[in-house]
C-alpha cells in the first residue's frame, strides 16, 4: 500500500466529513494493520479511521476503510453474508 499524502492534494478530499477508501489488502496484513497505516498517514488531521469488515490475514482483496464521520455509518456497507472461495485437494493415503 502506498503512503497517503496529506497536504496540497488532500484539498480534494474531506476526510473529516468522511471518505470511503477502497484498499487492496496485501497478504499477511490484518485489517487492523491497514487501518493503522491509514490512521498514521492522516495523523496530522487527528481523525477517526475504521474498516467496514474484517478480512483474514491470509486473504487478499478489497477492504473498505472509512474516515471521519463516515466511520459511524460504515456498517451500512457491510454485506449480509460473506462468501469465501478456496480449493481443497484430497490426497489418497499411502498403501501400507
């Protein structure tokens, strides 16, 4: 995840009122790690930052991160169900 620049480019965003950031969560990072990186990047603004649903550390994918006042409404973005995809490989036990 690249650093979020807070400065002249942040004028396009209103992080205090609330922004929804769509972040491709890297493998092995927890959702809390991602929120921490965003929070530290926005530290000069002293804002609330939260995610709208946890992803397993061994999962990659879209993580919705909200800032400011939008953190209180982030539950509205959560799906009612969660789909998990994977592959299972059955291996025959060796014959003794």
